[in-house]
């Protein structure tokens, strides 16, 4: 079975999100609480079943230092820091 662009996007985004979570040393429960989403939603994201919603992206921006451009496109650094 050949994956389409959307499926590839969801899988790549999920891998990057898992990588970020693991770099923080957090398990699924702790990270989902930190970013205010359910464990099931985080699992679906990390496994490439779904793409992050606007709500999830906003929470990631508010509660973490993840770089959203890196998360969604793999461009730049994993995290950002204010100047």
C-alpha cells in the first residue's frame, strides 16, 4: 500500500512529536497533561493516526518550547528560545 501526502505528513509529524516528548523525558501521561490533551489524542498523534488540531498546536505553543515549523515541516531546530 502506498501512502498519500496526508498520511506521510501525519506519520512524520507524529514521529517528531514523540521525539520531542522523549527528549523531555516525559511519558505519554505526563506530556498529555502538560499540553492539556487526552492520552488517547496524544497516542493518535504520535502514531500518525491524526494530525494536530489548531487547539493542540496552540497548547504546544503555550506550554512547551517546541518549534511548530519543525514539528509540522521538519525545518529548523526542535525548540525555540525567545530573544
